[in-house]
C-alpha cells in the first residue's frame, strides 16, 4: 500500500510557557511509556483544530488558544495506515492541569531559556528525548523556535527511524 492513500488524522498540542514545556507521560495505548504533547485522533465531522482542543482538555484538563504550527507524517510498519499529525502550540492556557487516565502532565525546562525564567525552571528536568518518539528531537527545535514546519519519518519494527526529513516553512 502507499502511505499517502491511507492516512489517519491525529493532533498533538504543546504548551510553552515561562521557559517551560508541558508534556504528558502516556499511561496507555499507542506510545505508552513515552512523553508527548496532548492529542489523539480527529473524529469524523471534526476539524483538526477542534480535535486538538478536545484532546487537550480530555488529557490534561486545560483549554488553550492553540495555533497550528506544523504537519508531520509518520509511517510505521505493521500499521496499515500512515499518521498525519497536525501540531499545535500555545503560550497561555486556562484551567488547572490535571493527571488523567491517559496522561500524567509534567513541565520540562527549555534549553537556553531567558534569565528571568530561571527561577521557574529550578528543579525541572530537560526535555526527555530518550523517552519520546525518536523523531521528536529533530523537529522540537523548530517548534521551540516558533517556526512553522513539515516533515516525514519512517520507522522500522523496533521503533527506530529508518528515514526522515523535517524542515521549517520559509518565513516571509
Ligand atoms: P491516541 O492513541 O492517543 O493518539 N503520535 C506520535 N507522536 C510523535 N511525536 N511521533 C510519532 O511517531 C507518533 N505517532 C503518533 C499522535 C496518538 C497520539 O500520538 C501521536 C497522537 O497525539 C510515530 O489516540
């Protein structure tokens, strides 16, 4: 099969605030045991932006003014569809962050955060790339630099990256 013929739409949302990045430790399902943004499948009749807000609320308890910032395309062996993931970001949020059945939220320190935020960063661990999907280390710098980006990653059966490409959309 050709990956572009059978794809499913997913979302992933990241909160970046005061020199910190909010991730969730996935407690069940696909990607269990890994840290990721908050997200999931786009339901029929829903836009990706609506799904992103719904999933963020379901998995972390908060709402946020999410902005679309990237599109990622993943091909995983033994899964008969490709993942098309719309990535969203926000620098503010409303509500109280809670642990849910699916995710345990945790703040991480951003690299090279500005001096005024250092107090906030105290005691926070760096972004746990060793416990994230292997593609994340390549596009996370683009997300953190507020760029718009696109990419594709093909995995092998062990979850290693076989081939990949990620790039920023040129800024005008
Ligand atoms: P649910 O199973 O919760 O949706 N996702 C990926 N994220 C990254 N960074 N890399 C991948 O490489 C991914 N594959 C899927 C999309 C799954 C969630 O996991 C994300 C969704 O937010 C293969 O419904």
